[in-house]
């Protein structure tokens, strides 16, 4: 009887070691749509300081315009997300970047609630939603009502846009997005010239000849690896790449909310144009 009990126990252990428990997905499994493609639907967000500075740096005090906020507006340290550590600027472009850095609170398009461009829109500190269809992928961002439409059947660009023109295709399990035809965010104030395209809050930038190739690769059900290769012959000496993970938001009531930053900056942008009493 003892031998029979031991044999039965061993058989049960072996049985459960080879048969998966019903309702439990194997570790690392990638969810898929009915046509077999990775299912990227959901809400995603970065967990890094790339929007402050793509390159590694040790942090620093708040800019002059934000000194009254102390540590709240200080620049946090970062390990960086640029492969190789440094953005390969041409000498004249590096000088412009350094000048941007000195004056970023008054020049950064994000401060004025202007559209941020690609790839910056991905690593702003706000969530965004991916809506996946067979013929296109929509990306809806919480920041400033930003929207992107990625065409899975190539279409020629109709017009230059701040977020560029996006055509996509699948490379195995990776969504590859080719982004071209950028424009600069306009400054609508009378007599103002367009503001430059910035990559972060410390003045890294690109021109309207930028070409970006994005890659969204699922790691498991709740993580994507995001890569973007940037090529701009007017600014950089060679193509360069950033890499970072995207994390899926798992709250039951998760949704994209209205971040009405256009209204929040009205006084800063237009207050001096308001008609003054008695004038």
C-alpha cells in the first residue's frame, strides 16, 4: 500500500509538471489578434526622463524662469536613451542646440502646448492609446489632443505635418513605422516665425528633413520595446537611435483624459494682447 501511494503521488506531480493550468498564459506570451498579428491595443506610457534630456546627464537646478519652483522644475539626472551616448550633431547644429539649452523655458514647444513631433510624442510623461485595425493603426495621445494615423497600406503624403506622415508594416512581430514629411509647429502670434522641432526639454532638435523609422516590438503582454532611428542630413552627421520600453497601463478604469494645455497657456501666450481698460 505504501509503494502504491508513493507511485500515485509521483504520477500526480509529473502530470501537473507537464500540463499547463487552464486559464494561465505561459510566461512571456504575446497576445495576438484573430489574424495572428501581435495585439498592441491598449494604453501605454514610458517610465523614464527622456523628455527632459535624451542624452545622459547628472541633473541640474531649475532654469532661471522656474527658480521659484525649486526642485519641482529642476532637471532630474538620467542614464540616457541614445545608443552610443551622444547625438551626432554637425558643428553648427551643436552650437544651435547649446543656444536652445540656455533658453529652453522660452523656446520649447512643449511649454507653449504645441505639438511635439515624432518621436517625442511617444516619451512625453503622459499615456497614449493604440487602436489597431487591419488597414491602419491609430495612436491617441493625452498631450494636447495629439493624434496619429499609421497606414498599413502605403499612402503618399498629402501634406507636411508636425507629427509627420506615417506608413507602417509588420516585420515579424514588430510594427515598423516610416515617418516623413515633417513641418515645424507654427507660432500663431502676429509676426512670429515657426518654432523649431524639439526632441526634449534641453534643446535637442531636428529639421523638417527628418526621417524617422520607429519599431514597436512586444516583449510580453504588458511591455513593448520602442526604438526610433533618426536621420536628418541638415542636423546630424549620421543616423542614430533611441531605445526604451513602453509599459502597459493596467488600471480597470484606464482611459485617455482631456489635458487642456492649450487653455492653460492662454495667458502666457496671449495675455499681452488683451485689450487694456481705458485704452
